[in-house]
């Protein structure tokens, strides 16, 4: 794992958002998110395990999202096969929103807006 990737993942597992990580390290939220991604081989293994279905709701998928089940974990665990699942956009929005609510209830900083959740959720419903 490259130093920069380890640094991003380490901050992520401490509960920081990609926006906050980017700000801290001097690059964009998108680049922080890009660096934290699992490698191609791991993504391929996740996709192959899912066999074309969302691993949450089991709807059939052609283009799903790779979701991190646990954010607060060891750096090396973050992109491990066990910590990843292949999900539809609707499940991904719901799962990430649920973890935001949990963080909010623990008084941790959240910058993801509720509107963003509903935007993604509604788009996913409309495309279903
Ligand atoms: Zn789903």
C-alpha cells in the first residue's frame, strides 16, 4: 500500500470525511476518495462473489457500488474482501445514511447532507 493511500485510509478509519481528509492533505475530496479505493483485483473479487446481485437486497445489478461495511477498523482491514460488499445505489445510500445517523448520534462531525441522500435515493427509485 502506498504511503499516501495509507494516510488517507488511516484518517478515514478515524472517522473523517473524504472532504475533511482532502482539506487536511491538500487535495480534493474526489482525489482522497480515489486514493482510498480498493485495488482492481479486490473489486473484481467482490463483483465475482456478488454474482450480479446486490449483496443487501439481492436485486439484479449491472452497475453496482462497492461499499465499505465498517469504516472504523484497522487500515489493512479497510479494503479487505470481508469489509466490502457490492450493493445497488439505493442500498448504498441507505447504508451510508444509516452510518451518518449513527455518527451524528455519537456527536461526530458529519458533512454529508440529508438532501444528498434523498437525491441519490430518489434517483435510484426512478431508475428501478
Ligand atoms: Zn440493494
